[in-house]
């Protein structure tokens, strides 16, 4: 729901619910009073009493304008009586403590009682001729400046007071329910709007304090949910950029440290040989040739090391785009085997391909990069071969979801506990290190490229009997 709609609904509820409660209260009151108390709400009665009171007030004004004579005047008396006939009220006019006029049907006893009650300022109704009357007395000043008072007797139905109380109860019901509903609605509103905002504020504080890990959960109304999701997006981007920066820093450190460390060894030997030549140690053409050849080998070693470093660094930073192509699996590996056949044969190693694919024929790879993976693995098999007759087999299999490529050799194998570590950058087993043939980046590069293909790479060691490097790639 959006905030605007919620506000409209809540505001409407704030009015409608109290009205409904008030209506129900009124209904219950009417029902209870008529069913159990035998009283009617008596609106008509109430109206009548109000009407009578206003009529009597008018009469007071008329009386105040008149003098004794006119009050005793038959004409005026009949005017009063005609008015009283409409209202069914009664009147007593006192002047200087003497009753100047009283309605005809008030007998002497009732008259005395009324006067007494009026003097006592009693508010009790008086009972005359089967009817209750309320007494109200108004002081007046006659034209001759003498004072007196007019006493009105207003007939009250026995339930007229009940209507007043009914109105009061209904009003109380309305205001009480209005207050209650307002409180509930405000609470609900604050829960739906303010609570998510306060959560967002908390998250913003976290980010301000450098904690970019606390996820912002979407909650509340549409606008606030959108705000939350934008905020979350911002958090992720910020986190990524910080992560990227750390990665760049790491990468830079890695390059500097490896250049200074790993390139130092071949550089030192080149320096040594060059110095030897300069000092005239290579004093025969054979020696000179040997020195120069060594320098050439070392230079090539450095070159390939630097290439590895740069490639790894670029892959690590995601700077190398992959160009995926649908490729015939068998054709591709046949070519790889063919390509490395001669070099391997030179080291007395045989290579063969075993294709166990049933259904799949193609996979999606970046041919150039994937070739690099295979070459790195084959190069290791060659480097770490310790048998007179080396054997490398590339098995290709498939399961439900993946194409599995296993490159198995019969070389030295890897210690069981190191099978995971060999994919770390710069990892070299001690024996390999002593040979110092590689950069220690070959498998790290292979892993980066395979992961760039959304695949997995791992190693199985067959201690002393060889190593399997296994790659799984999703089928297409
Ligand atoms: N086929 C293999 N047989 C034995 N050891 C291997 C094999 N492949 C990799 N290794 C071990 O894993 C280490 C890491 O390999 P790699 O990342 O290619 O680095 P590098 O070849 O430059 O030493 C190697 O130094 C070696 O100890
Ligand atoms: Mg290697």
C-alpha cells in the first residue's frame, strides 16, 4: 500500500468507526431503556418542554411591560390564558409579595406549595392535577418601578430528563470512541511508517560508522520499501567499491612483492653470468656460448613469469573479458593433445584422449583462455613427472548437469593435505620451489579462468602414482 492511500483510509476510519460506535450505543440505549426500564427517549417530550419554556419567556417580557391594571385587565388575562392553553403551563405573578395573578386551575394548596418551593429555590417538580411541573421563577420590574416575580410551572412528562441524559451518553460515546480510535490509528500509522524509517535511520548510522555488512530489509509502505531498496543498492555498491579498492591494493602489493622476490632469483643469476663474461671467465667460445644460453633461458623464464603475473593480476581484477563460443568438445581436446604431443614426447611422456561423452557434443568456452588452462595443467604434468615413461590421459565424461574434464598424469603426485592449496597464487611445493621452474601462478590462473566460465576446478592426488586435475563446466 502507498502512504497516500493509507492516510486516506486511516483518516476515514477515524471518523467512521466512532460514528458506528455512537450509533450502536444509541441503539443499545434506546433498546435497554424501552425494554428494561420502561422509559422512552421522549424526544417529542423534550421538544415540547423546550417550546413551552420559550413561550413562557416571551410571556415574561409581556408581563414586565404591563402594569397592575393591565394585568388585572380581562383582556390581558385572556391573552395570558390563551398562551398558557397552547403550552399547558401555569403562571403565578407576584408583586411586592402579593399574588397578583395565578392560573385558574391552581388550587390554594398547590399555590401555597409552589410559592414555598419558589422561595426555597427548590428544583423539585411539583405535582398538580396528575401532572408534574417544573418551577422556574423570574424577577420582574413593573412599569411603576415596583418589583415582583413571575413563576412558571412547566409541565414535564415524566421522561423528559431522560432525553437529556441520552444525548449526554451518546456524546460521551462519540468522544470516547473518537479519542480511542485516534490513538489506535496513530499507533498503527507510526508502526507502518515511522518504524521502518527508524530502522532505515539505524542502517544509515551503521553505514556512517563504516559497517557495510548490515543488510537493509524492505518493510513498510510502497514508498518506504522503495527507499529501503535504493538504500540497500547503495550499500551494496559502496561495499563493492570498498572491496574492489582493497582488492586493487592487495593486487598492487602482490605484484610488488612477487616482482621483488621471484624475479630476483633469475635476475641474480643473469647478473652473475654477465659479470663472468665481463671478467673474462668465459674464456673459450664453448664457455661463452654456455653462459649466453643460460642468460637466454633465464631471460625467457623472467619473461614468462612477468606475463603470468600480469595475466593473473588482470584476471583477478576482472579486467579480461571472456569471449564464449560454442565449441565441439572432442575436436577441441583432440587439438590440444595434438598441439602438446611433440613437446611431451620430447620429455618421454605419452598423451591420449578418452572421450566418454554419451549425449553432449558441445560446450561453451573462451577457446583462447581455456587453452591456457589446459596448457598450464599439461605443463605441470610435464614439470613434475618423475617416471621414465610419463603418461597423461585426458578423460572427458558427463553427468546430468556438467561436462567433467579430468587430466591425469603418473607423475610425483601431491601431498593429500596440499591438494587445495595448489590453486593459491604463488603456492609451490618445496620440491617444486627448489627447482624454481615456475611462477607458482599456473594453477591460480587456471582457477581464475575456470571460474570465469562459472566452472569448478580441483585436484585429486594418487600419491606417488600421479595427479588428477578435474574441471567441471556447465552443460549447454
Ligand atoms: N601434476 C602435478 N604433479 C605434481 N605436483 C603438481 C602438479 N601440478 C601442480 N603441482 C604442484 O602445485 C604447485 C603449483 O602449481 P602451479 O600453480 O602451476 O605453479 P608452478 O608450476 O609455477 O610451480 C606446483 O609447484 C606443484 O608443487
Ligand atoms: Mg605450473
